[in-house]
């Protein structure tokens, strides 16, 4: 009888743990820019985790310079993605609209718009309440004080992006190993030596932790826990809404809370007020969570029934878009996990405790958005090049000391 034991490479230069969009981008950038032997390993299929369950929003409208720079880098690549890779369009530039019902919040947004424009964000602007009603006539709220608006923003096709990156990396010589769970990271003398996969050892000089919600579990394999907590987030989908051009609507955020964006001619909606983040999510070490039990189940109270959270989200959207109260119903729900860091910014950093361990995690809902920049930075770190953004703002070491990192982000959804 033929053996079913899988054979793995004995040695690679870089082992990337996680075949989601961040790991895929890292693999492509390394394969394109070097002759290093790269392997991408995942316990499941490509893009099978949070990547495939993302709202896939894209925006330049942040308060931190590091996130703005990540968006500028990523936006340029996403706009040219279909041409560069010969695939269909992955970026719907419907724009991104932040609406405000309190004057203080609108004033703060106006200050951020000035900062964003000074840093090179194209076309971001403040709109008055009357300008919002004129430009987006389906929106109306008695307390509306204004909005920040950027037409260069929108939403993406994350599964296609991740698969395209991986296919391109493989064509350049990278190895994709799906259904290959990493059970250990070999460390000797404070230096990474390789990974253990299905009982087999693969020697590696660099291990990239791009495991998303499982990043802390992966870090612990090397004796290096990281402050990344998986937090379940739900998405709710309406029926197709006929007689209205919903497909052309921008991604719309109400008071930095509930949001919605087109899904064909219906809406995909979310609101991160529930479930609550677990105690200790903003500290190191992260709360102990059994990541083997992460699942896609819709928990009681979070479905699409009249007394469920989905209905609450829809009704909140209808306060600003009155038509939804008459035309929209809930069709289905899905869920996935944010990988939340203590300050809800990415961790793109060598681990100071073990040489050769590189973390690309903690994106806190921005992993799909910033994947092109993430792959570029991972390659820069591995290849010893200067990164295009300030790595101090994305460093792991301050978080291990429970210290604030520079360049805080205030626009968190």
C-alpha cells in the first residue's frame, strides 16, 4: 500500500506561518525580491481564516502617521493590482464616509482631515451636513453635524488578493504547504532553527509569525508570547434592495460605531460594540484563550432574528439611512476574528527575545487593508533594507513592557 505520509522540504530560508493575506503578501515580496527559499505553511486552506471573513474595507482616513503611510503604500498597489497580476479588479473605490452626530467629534475629524492632507492623502475633505444630504440623498439624520469623505477609499476582494499573491509567489519558487499545521518552533541558543510540521522538522533561518488570531499561540511555540488577542466580530447582510443603487454607495461609518458597505446591491454591516473584548486584551501577556476552539458559529443572541444583535445593527443603520427601515431585511450573518493588539495597531517587528522570529500580526481589523505594505515591510526586514514607514511605531518591544508605542491611532472601528 502506498504511503500517505507527506514529505516536506528539509531546509528553507524563511518559513511563513499563515497563508492568509498578510503571509501571502510576505511570500510574494520575498520571492520577487530575493533568491531565498520561502515556504508558507497553514493548518487549513489558503485564505481560510480571517481573510475570507473580512469586511475588506480600505481607507486612508487614520489619525496615526504609520497607518496613513501603510494605506498610501497599499492603496497604490491595490489600484494597480489587476494590471500587475493580470486578474480582475480587486478594489472598488466607492469612497469612505465617516458621519458625525456630535459637533466635538466633527471638529476633531476636521483636524484629522488637515493632518491627512498634509501627509499626502488624496482628495480627503470635510463635508457639511447639507453637503452630505446633497451628495448622498439617501442619508439623513436630524443631528448630523458633518462628515469626512475620501473618494479614493472603498473595499476589496481579499480572497482573490491572497490567492493571487500566493500563486505569484509559487511561480517565483516559493512553496505553499496547506493543511500543514505547525506544532512547534525549534529554538536553540536563543536562535530560531526551524519548525515542526506534522511531526517533521523543517530547518529555517527565519520564521515569520503571520498567524493572525493564532499569533499568540504560535509565539508561545518559540517561548515568545505576544500581546495579540482573538476577538470575534460579526457581519450582517441584507437582502438585495431593488430600486436603489446600493452597489454604488460608499462605505459608511456612523459615529465611529456601526458601518455598512455594498455587497452587490445589498448591504454588509458590522458594529464592534459586541462581543466585548476579554479582560486584559490591552496588556502583556494577553489573556489565555484556547485558540483551538475558535469557530465560525453564530452565538445565541448574535443572529438575524428580531431580538438578535443583527437586528440592532440594522436599526442603527436605519436611523441614518431611513430607506433601510422600509426596504431592508436581514438575509444572513457571518463571523470571524480580529487579531487585536494592546493599542490596536499592527506589530511588524523582530522579536527581541529570539533571533530570527519575525512577527507580522496584531492588525486589529486592518490586515486586509494593509497587506501590500505588510509584505513589503516583512521583506525589508528579512533582506536588511530600510522600511518605508517608521518601525518604532510598529515595534513589539514596548508592548512587552506594557508601554505605549509612539504614534497612537484614534480612528478604530
